[in-house]
C-alpha cells in the first residue's frame, strides 16, 4: 500500500498549530482550545479580506494605467495626422471671409437703379473671389514705388442709396476690401484705415466714435468692414443723406490722426450737397457709384471724384482707381 504524502493544507494547519503553541503555550483546558480555534478563524477571515482588497486595488490601478496609456496614444495619433495650418496673406483671408457671406441673388424690391440687364448680379457678387493675392500685390508694387507719406484713411460706406439691393451692397463691400488690401500691404505697417457706414446698417455708432480706432492690420480692418456694413432693415440709425453730410462736415478727429476721407455714394443728385469739412483732410476721395453728376461736391484743391461702374463687376479695376486717387494726394 502506497503512502500518500501530506497535502499543502496539512502543512498549513501544522504551521498554525506551531504558532498557536508559541502564542498560547500548551493547551490545558477546553476553554483555551475554543479560544485558540476562534482566534484562528478570525485571523483567517481578516487575511482573506485583506487579500481580496489588495486584489481589487491592483485591478483598479492596472485599469487606470491602461486608460491613460490609450489616451496618450490617441493624442499622439491625432497630432501626427493633423496637418499644420499654412500662413496666408491677409489678402486671401479677407477676400475669403467676405466672399463667404456674399449673396447669390439680389432682392427684388430695390428702390434705386437696378443693375444693367447684361450683368448677372450673382456673378458680380463673386467677382472678388476671382482676384488672386498676386494680382493685388502687383497693383501695390506699381503704385507705391515712389516715396510717399503715410495715409490714415476714414472709409465711409453707403448702405442707404441702393435701397434693399443686398447684392450691390456686398459688391461695394468687396471693392472697399480690395482698396484696403492695397493700402495695407504685408510689411508696410505705417498706413492705417478705419470704417464707418450709414443707411441700412445694424450698428448705431456715431461718426465721431469711428475715429477712435484706426488699424494697420488688414484682417482687423476686414472685421470692421463686415461689422459696419452688415445689412439691416433698421430705419437709418445715422439719419438720411442730409444728416450724413452734416456729420461729415461738422465732425473732427479728436486725435488729429485722420488725413484722408474716402466717401462712397450711390446718390444720383448731389447738387444740394457739398463736402466742406471743418476738419482738415489732406485728401478727400468721393466715389461715385451710380453715375450721377458729382461736379462741385468737393473742392478740386482738396479732393477728387472717382466714378466706378455699376454693378461693380470690375472689382480690381475699380479698386485700383480708388487706391491711386488716394495715394496721389500723399506723394512727396
């Protein structure tokens, strides 16, 4: 008959017996024996609870480590697959931002002369998107080669005299954007500009408030342009044409910085209006957008009238005419 070797539990019980003997000594009574067995059971339960708690804690720690590892791995993958943004000249950013908001159809209740039948309003409103930044910079190079003084231009946009024709207002805005792009080219930070408008607009800023902030940054001017020429059906917060001419003639720049006024108008009859400001502008450029008779609206010694076509489908050509008229007053 083969004798089996003692099991592991047998040795474990033997070890406990030896520990009990060292702790309690020789067992002499039944009460001591019961006490020894009770304490052995209690110690066993405590050990089991501790082991289970440690196992749970280890499992939690492992889970947290795995979660953090997966998160870091995901971030690395995201970074590796994301393309770095390319820097763009302010020309592109402004034209893109303006073109994205350009309407595709003019409203039918325009109260002023509509576009000619040969022109498509939706095509005209998208004209600035066809102008590349290289062509704009080419225009800048051809008009700024001779030494010039710095210009600080206040642009005044007409959101009144084209009625509710939002397409033409958008084209006017794009044309101003192009002019500003030529005045504030990359790397020439000494010219500044500011934007104000009147008519169907959301803003209620006074003309005097507009003088507070001139910018040399094209993208910042773009923000002004979008904000100040946002179409609204409000009843002329700045008043009608007569009120606007009064404001322009009576308002001065408290900082004495502005030296150029660019006034855009789609009026057809200006015989009763003249720009004779109390404030001294070195250069006044009046942009005739409706083909009206603008003779005498500004003194020849102080300014010039530039006529642009309507609809404004030749945005670059019109913008260059306005830009050249501005800069002509600042050649040394």
